């Protein structure tokens, strides 16, 4: 049974930083490309960044140069370091495989960027 649990969100001022974590259980992590997604109010869920099992990365243009995705295969944990945060980064952040699997969504973690 696969379970993904996100943590690390919170309220931060513009220009601030947060580090998100996603702990995976079940046999999906080490062999799969993993991704961070986000969904802002009234918008569709979108891919923010993804990382292959070998460490190759992709970033959406909106976060390139500000966010860094990483993974620790030994700990079955995915990370997202978010720097220079902007109000438009406000959303619920989720992890999942990439491409996404419908049955793997967790509860997400709320990130709010506001002064």
C-alpha cells in the first residue's frame, strides 16, 4: 500500500524560504520519477518539479532558479527547497510520482506567502 505524507508548509513572508518533505511508504520510491505538484485556489493542479531515480531534474519556468528538488532514496523521502518565495507560490503542495498516479495523492501541505 502506497502512502505519501507531505510536511513542512507554513506561512512565510515574500522573499522567505521553506523546505518541504514527502515521506513515501510502499514500494514506489526508489524506482520512480517523483514530483512536487501544487494547486492554488481556483486553479488546476500543476507540476512544479520532478526528479528521476538517478537525480535528473526538471522545473516549471515559474520556479526555475528559486526551487530545488532532491531525494534521499535510502530514506524514501523527497524534498523541495523553496527560496525567494512569492505570493503567487501560495498553494497546497503535493508529492506524487511523475507522471502522477491518481491513487497516490496525499493530503498535501499548505504554503502561504504573505506579508
